[in-house]
C-alpha cells in the first residue's frame, strides 16, 4: 500500500543544494531553450497555426496571417523562388487611351500617328503610307454615303500629314530663289501679285530646278503672311509627304548654292514646321455652317457672308472643349445676311511663340478638368462660361479655291499642334462626316478637287506609287489558280497592272530618254480645247507630252487601265466593234514547263530520300532554288508581251485611263486619263473608243480635255 | 474708272460702271468662274428646277411632293425659268386633283469671280443680277357648303 508508494522515494535525499542542482541541469536548460528559440522543424509557420486561424489565401497573400507572424511567413515564401508574375491586366484596361499612347511612344520611330489616330482607329480601316498611319475608309459608311457627304452635307478629312515649310526673309530674295522651281506658263507662281498680300492661298506645280521638261515634283499650296513689310516676309508652303524629301533637297540646293556672303546679306531662314500645325479639310455645301459653330456669335454672321473662294480668314476662337454640344447635331444651311464688318487675314498663328504658349495650355488644362467643370453646370450640355485658364486660339480658315470647272465649296482649318482631338470632336459633333484617303481619291475622281493631296502621274512620287500598286495587283492576280486567271494575252490587254507611258510614247514616235511630262501650259491647253490645233507649231507636237482628258460613256463605265483608241474613218457611231482573241503562244510552253518542273521536283525528292537513308550527307538536294526559278519563269509567261500599241490591235491606242468608274456626280461612266498629244488632231467629233482591260468590246465615248 | 475693288472677304466691287465703258476681260489673262448662288433652305415641298436634269424626272418629283403636302414651291433661275413655268403648267394638266398656281418673280444677286491665269493679274469679282421665278402650286381644299 502506502509502503510500496513510498518505497521508491526512499532513495530521495531530504534536501538538495540548489547551486549543484542548477549546474547539472544547466546543460539541459540551455539545450531546451536553444530548441525553443531555433526550431528545426520541417513544418512551415502557417502549418503551425491553429486550425481556426488558417486561411486558404495565406498561401499567396501574406496579409492573411496574424501580424506577428507575417514577416517570417514572407521570408519563408521568398525562399521558395520568385513569386508568380503579376496578373496581366484585362484587355479593356490594356486598351485605355492613355496606355495606348504610351505604347505608341515606344513604336513611333518608323510610323507616325496623327493626333486624331485613336478616334480614327476605332472607326476606320487604317493603312501605312508615307511614314504615317492614315485612315483609309470607314468601317460603317459606304462609298455612296461619303459621296453624298461631299455633294450635300460636309465631309471632314484630317490632312495634318501635309508638311509645312516656313521661309522667312526679304520678299524679293524669296521669290528670286523660288522662281526656277515653278513654270510661269502653268499659272500664277509664288510671286504672283494676287497672293503676295496674304489674303489668298495659291497653288503651284513645282519642278526640279530649271528643268520643266522633265516631270514635276508635285503640286504644293502656299500662303504668305498678311500685314508685313517687304523687308521681312514669311511664306508657308504645304507639300505632300510623298515628295517632301525631294522638295527639301531642291530648296536646299537653291538656297545653298549662293555664296556665303550673299546668304549673310539676305538672311533667309527656312524652318520645318512639320509637326507644329494641324490642318483639317472640310468639303461640301454645309462646310461653312459646320465651321461657324466653332466661332463666336458675332463673327459667325460675318463669316457666313464671306465665302469668296480662296480667301484666307484669321479668327480667334474659344477652346472648343468648352462649347462641345452634348450630342451630334445635323447641320442645316443658314441664310447669309448682308454684313458691313469684314474678316481680316491677320492671325497670331504665324507667331511661333504664341503657338508654343497655346500648346502649353493643352497640357496644363487637361480634359478631365474641363469635363469635371462641365458636369457641375446647372443645365447639362450647355456652354462653359469663360474660364480663367483659357486663352483664345488663333485659327486660319482658308476657303476652297477653284481647281477645276466643278466647284465644291469648303474650307481648310489650320491651327496649332496639340489641339487636333479637341477641334476634331467639335467639328464632328457639329455635323461633319469623317472621311479617309479613299474619300479624298473619290473627290479627286468625281470633281477633280483636292489635287494637292494626290500625286501627279509624271512625278517621281507618282511613279513610285504606281509601281507599288503594280506589285500589289500582280500578287493578287497570281494568287488565283491558273484556271480562274483572266488570260490577258488572249484578251489583248497590254498593261493590266500599271501603265507604261514610255512605251506608248515610243510607239507614237517620240524619244523618251529625258522623260515625259503632262502638258500644263494653260495657253496651249486652251488652244487645244478650242480645236485650233493648226495654230500650234509642229514643235509642241514633237515634244513627248501627255494631255489630261476625261471620257464619258453613256452605257457602261471604264475601269482602271482601260485603253483609249481612235475609231476608223468608216466606223459608224454606236456600232459594236470587237477585238478578236489573240493567240497565246505561251500556253504550250507553260504546259511543258509545268510538267518538267513537277518531274524535277520528284527526282529531287527521291534523291533527298536516298541521301537520308544512305547517311551520305555530302550533297544537299534542296528544291527551293528550283521552285523560285520556275515561279519567275511562269509569271513572265503569264504576262502579256510588250507590243506596238499603234498596230497590234484592231484600233490604234492613243492613251489610257488612270482612274475609271461610275461617276456618282454625273450619273454615267467616267474615266480620267491621259492621251498622247500627237493624237489630238486625229480625234473627230470628240468621239473615241474605250476598251476595258480583260474585255474585247470597244465602247463609244465622248472625250473632253479637262 | 477701275472696276476692281480691293480684295475683300465677299469680293464684291463697290462702284457701278456705265455700260458703255464695260471692260471686257481677256480670256487668256483671266478665267471666269461663276459663283454658285447662296444656298437657300429647302423645305420638303421646295423644288428647284435646273436645265440638266430630265424633265420627266422633275415632274415625277413634283407629283411625289404633292402626295405628302398641300402645296409645292417651284423655283427657277435664269435659263431654267421657262422650264419651271412649263413644269408648273404640266403639273396642272396631268394632276388628278384641281390645282391653282400663283407666281412671283424676284432678282437674285450673283457674283462672278475672275481668276488670274498668270502672275500679273489680280483677283476681282463682279456682281450681276439674274431673274428668278417662284411658282406656288397648291391643291384646292373642298369647302363643304352643304353642311347645316
């Protein structure tokens, strides 16, 4: 019983010495505390938490741990390698406009964006041209809608890709240096008195220095500054980016060729204003009403009254973000009233310092601040009263000038850089319809306006563009299988993808080593159109000139690259004439070549197999080179051979149509093209024959020199 | 004596010149561009007549307008005035309902721009007048006289 219990404790001493006890136990104590403080457990901290404190998210989110354990947990997580990469933000967040702009800045070395790019990119199909990303055609609106916009409403195009060159200096010196670049026989030039005081914009075709017989560089528009003395004048020249480089080279050579002393005396300064100004083009009967929505009430009445073509008006407007209407309004014509006050051509836009100051305001007074203030207005959507940070923005409004016999009213707006989106939205909301490059082309085709945005057929830029188009069309053609390709050899089409003007001129007996040009001399064109060819000397006819013509068909319409031919003497009007089907000598050759090629490929494949199995890697039986050679040969066999254009066909060819389609403005088929000058006397009663590429029917058409 | 005013926004000359001393312009020096007349607001029942469109098409358009509204205004400027008159009379002849017409004439101010073809010339404009005819063609509304 109790004796047994106490038997064990019989050996227990009655007293202990504390010091001795502690020293012996000290090692144990040290070992235990060591263990407590440095746990050598295989368990992680979060596993040692009691069950009711553990959370699922603490595996990746340390904030779910109790505070005291967080640091230790974080260090344990870090030991297991780097964390997962952060979640990629959702697509909508990635595509917000501010982030897109950052993206753009990274890739803007080769391609430039217009300021209104983001607006266009959401609504238009875009292309890359001349180093810019430009809107080509609308995703939602069709071709007819855009034509109606020009004919009845207002079409709005962003042409800020036009490059501006500013020349400052004494008036006579500037004119003297620019004189060799333009031909006075084609119309008024830089020094014409009508443009000198800066109230009108002029347009002139520029050539290479003193060589008017070779092709031009292109068409440029220019504007002098109003209100200056003849000692110090400013000239703005707007040119197309396709020939911008070439034009700069010409300018530098003409200004740089002077001796140094002259330059110091004259002090002409050339500044490149390439990205500093924006320009919008509005064409259509309601263009002036749309623009007048940007202006103040008093100026509005004066403005509607002043619609003189070519006139330049300088106005100051409020920040367009203040007066943006709440939703799009359809524009109506407003009746012009008689007005006594007159708009001046003076503008502060010419001052570089003013432009910089205004560009500053755009960043210092951002959109969200404006929108915040507008949302606090009592009546939603009304105009914001004058804000303290606002400064009036100078604009230049250039009325459209007469370019051809058809006149389409409209205007151009020029304003400083940085404000494109604000003005664009204001104009769209006031009733403008946006357009792209295709609409510009269609305007040029239907009405022959906007020729400063299109390239001349005899200029280098135009020839490059034609070559690019040729490559594209050829690729499209050869992508089709051989059975569905139109056989241009049999259907007697000499130039299905691009027109070789040199060939045409050689066949008509000209020498084209120096190149050819389009006749632009106004006097000669007048005499030709009045049918007074006998007045012209033989000299003009002996020069390789092309003459621009328009052909109109009653039934049917011409296509691009259609042939213009002269009827024979005894051809009755409206009688059907057909081109007989030509022989295709290449067909047999193509067949033989195809068979040879397939057998060659088979033999190469066999050899490759043998060499693989025999481990003899000496020769490489690759068939890539063979395929490439065969492709080239086949393509050349499909293309029509070059032949004499005057004699190879049933009727002699005098010219070609560069752009042909159904003309919506006239309601019949129209073609814009060029003919050889020597053929003009041979046209009787303005009747010619037109044959579309890939067809054999000759259609009767009326021809007019435009 | 000079007819050329300073190049202003509207481009209209200020003085009148006696017709005996009218200066003809040299077609080589200048090109005449007729400016379009100011576009007037066109309500749905306004029909503007021109010489280029087919007569039958314009007649069909007039009939279409008459279906929806009670009256139609026909406007003709210059050489289109006889055509407008013809249109109104044909409308009366061929319509099923009895139509009445009332005619007014007016003068329209037109501006011609002279564009210089060479460096030496200057832009100037001349104002001229042309006559226009406005015909209102309206249906007779039957007044019911038998009602007591």
